[in-house]
C-alpha cells in the first residue's frame, strides 16, 4: 500500500486499489482574495490546506481518508472591487463542484468532504452537498477550519462577533503558519460597531443581508487583527486539526438509517 495520503501522488493502478466504498475523499477549498493590508491573498488557501493535511496525516490511514489538491479559486465576489482578487461566479463554482463529484463517483469512494477555508463559499457548498448527493449518489459533507462568526462560529469578544475576515483569529493563524507573509505594522482595527447592537440585522442574526467587503470601509478586512499572536494562531490551528480529525472519524461512521 502507498504511504502517501495524497491521491495525486498515486499511479492509476495504486489509486484503483486504494479507494474503496469506505474511503473518504477530502477536498480543501481556499480562495485567492484580498485579506486587508496585512495578510496575503492565499490566506484561506493556506489555512484550509494545512489543516486538511495535518488531520489526514494523523488519521487518514486509520479511516481510509485521502486528500485532493486544494481548490485555489472559489467564490470571492465580495472582494471583486479589489484588484488581483480572482473569483469564480456562483454558477461556475457550482458547476466545478458538480464536475468534481461526477469524477469522484467514477471511483468506489462514496464520501466526499469539503474543508472550506473561505466563508463566502459556505452557502454554495451547502447547495452543492445536496446537488452532488442527488446527481452522483455521493455522501457529502461540509467542514471548516473555523466556522465563520456570521455562520454560528465565534470570534474574540473584542471583535463583537464580527471578526469575519482578516481579524484576530485568521491573522493569528497566519502568524503561526506563514509569518513572513504577514505585516503587522499595517494591521488596524476595523470592526463595524454600528452593526453590533442590532437585534435582527447583523452577522449571524435572524435577518441576513448581502454585503461586499468594502461596505465596511476601504481596507477590506473586517475584524481586529491588532491583538493577533503566533501563539494564539498555534492554539487555533491545533484546535482546528483536532476538530477536523474528530469530524472525519464521525464522517467515517455516518450512515443514513432509512
Ligand atoms: Zn480569510
């Protein structure tokens, strides 16, 4: 048996022998988008890739889990105003995900897990989960390295639940994973405090709203990166790897009971 858990490193006969109906295929999703003045474009990509790799390295052999290469371009049109952001439209990404599902369905593997590093993809991935189940008979799952605060996740209290893009946690993760690409001298607080008091219309509130990242000022990040540290980033990373490892174990056992 091969020692790698990266499907791309297998030769065709190896892949044919390796994948079984119990196999779990993990597709990390990143983004190529502006992350404020202090973080690089590949922030979401790097976080998703590293968390997926670490978790599959830890438990892949035990669970028969395998890694696909990360999808670097996804649905980042909330940052379309920022030169250099490369984004796929919702219909394009849905079609890409459907094509990936169709191809996975040519193998014996039946479990496909999206590990999504970019909050702007989540709603579409929820749609894709059902489309792929219907079209290709796959069991589909959506996990995040960290659930965004506007989707039920948390962010440090200072950010008033609005550390959703380039804030404390994400900046800390990058200080841990790729410190040379972070410029903390450019990190500024940008928390839309006017939104925090709303009972209904707020991030994660009962009334959602469409937004673009420049609706909250010209810098492009939303949150407070000023208190970010590599030590906090290491804690967040370890917690994310642990959570995804545990989630994969549950996914391996998951069955519908009809
Ligand atoms: Zn991000």
